[in-house]
């Protein structure tokens, strides 16, 4: 334990991250089958459905959407410095954006470390409602993995444990190409699949090199 607040660029990750995930490619089980999405690899599971979220203007895949047991999980992996982290700084940006949208947001301790719980106002079919979402983040070696959890995994403990286990099982492939911190590590459509366009509404800010 440390006394006082951690510096903003300190790494934030579970103490057992290297053993139990989210994993770096160098830590992954080489004999397990994975769905290869470029920056992210996932272990196939019954009931798990994938959606690739595509930026309309560039046709670039910008996020992986996962539907599992009544929860949704949007994940993105970003380049990060070797010795410092991004999550402590990124949380402040997310809080600012949610509040600017008229939402409510609070920080709490979660299984991955600090996480954010947000109530985001949304309009659907002309009706105003509130979307509850959890924002989680893990700093790994030269990468940062961010997840946005909605549906049952944001409000129900058992469902949260199930979708958290999916997030834990992710393998991040940073690659050796030099990239500025906060740049999105490229995602790709797996062979024989097609991505679905359109990012989830209210999913929060996407950190970039200029954020």
C-alpha cells in the first residue's frame, strides 16, 4: 500500500494481471484457440457474440463489442508507455465528458482497480431514459485496455462477475510498431467475418494521441 494519491501516470492493474489477465501476448496460453481481432484476441465461449464497431468516415474498426449473458462489453486497446500508465488520467476525461452530457458518474474500487459507474441520459425513439455503464481500465506492458460494460453486468453482481471474466480473458497484441501513447492499436476483421458499423451510444470518450 502507498500513502496518499498515486501519480496520474502510475500504472493501474490487478496485482495478478500477468497470471489471470487481461494478458499481454507474451503471457497468453499458446495452445488455446483464439478469435484473432488484431489488437485483441478472445477465447470463444458459448453464448458469446462479437460485433466490430466501424467508424463510418474511415471504415476503420475502432472497437470490439461483446454480448454475453445479458451484458454488453465494448473494448479498445491503446498504445502506452513502457513504464507509465494511462487509466488514472483517462478516468478524469471520462468523468468530464459524462458530466458535460448531463450524466452522473462516481468512482469506486472494482476487481480491476478503480472503475467508474455512470448514469448517462439517452434518447431512444423520442423517449428520454438513463443508461447505466461501468468503465474499467487496465494498464499492461506498453498497452492500455479499456472496457465499457452495460446491461446486466452494470447492475447485477452475478452478471458483472461473468462479463468481468470475459474482460479478464482478453489477450492484447501490442506489436512492435512504434506508436504514440493513446493511439488505438489497430483492430481487424477476422477471416470470414464482417463488422457491424456504428459505435454504441453513450460509450464515452475514445482517448487518442491528442486527448
